[in-house]
C-alpha cells in the first residue's frame, strides 16, 4: 500500500516499468550498433573514405562512418562473444519482463483495494497521512490480516520500516560485516550498494531469508 502511494498510482507504475524495459532494449541495441555498425577509422579520419579526402568536404559526417546493413550483419554474425552477450541480454530482459508483469498484477490488486476498501479512486489529492487515516478507520470497521483490534500509526510505520530497522539493529550490534580496521587508517565503514543488495537478498528476500512469508519471522530464527 505504501509503495503504491509512493509510486503515484498504477498508471505511473505501468509507465515506469514499460520505460525501464524500453531503456534496456535501447542501451543493448545502441551498444551493438556502436560495436558492429561504425567504421571508427573513417569516423576519426585515420583513412579517407566516401570522399572525405576531397577538400570541399574535409569534414567527416556520421553517414560516412556508418556501415551498410549487410556488412553490419556480417560483423555481428562473425563475433561469437557478442552473440553470446546478446542472448544473455535477451534472457535478462525476459526475466525483467516477467518480474514487471508479476509486479503489475500485485499493484492492480492494490489499486482495487484503494478503490473499493479505502474509497480512493485517484491518488493525486491524497497524502500518505490521508491514506493512513483511512486504513486505520478500515481496521476498526473490518479487521485486516493484522491480529490486532486497532492499528496505530506506529504499527504501520514499524511494518513499513521492518527490514530497515532490522538492518540498523544488526549494524548496531556488529552482526553485519560493515566495519573494518585498516592499517594506518583505523576503523572504516564499507557498505556499497552492491553489498547492501546482497545482504538484503540473503536476510530478507531470498529463499533462506529470516522471514518465511515476507513479514513473519521463521520459528527457528526466533529460537
């Protein structure tokens, strides 16, 4: 519910996911074009071609450096490693497409919850405080899956920030390896985005995560 609000509704989520997929295709296609379809000797004028040595046309233009389509296709077919990378990129794109479709199905259900349960057909005039107030009122009329009669703002904030709070607590208890002692420099903190992503995958989102259904701790973890 919170992510749906922060992403400004279903239309914005759909547009964002579609543009991300188009952006990935554009980057792969344009990179392949630069590798296979451009004659860099002509582009940097290391050798004359297409009349670029004629005095009245001393400047090399982009069409002069672009190879014909058949020659570009031959260069592409002759590069085994590039074909492998393109197949790999296609597999990654298909995985991202399936993930986006699954995510959109979930967001469509959240949209239905907004419209039917919360009475919010559009998010343009609703702040998160307004959505949260309606959620608390709904809990009093029709209890949700949370096993409590009444919700408070603190309960909702704890649920939203649960993973982040666990991460902060693990760092404070020195359970995560983010602090190192280097010679001459002393103690330093090292937590890159990649390391943070892997830690979240291991602890919260992977098959062996601490939470068995995204929110409930596994019994063995409690023990």
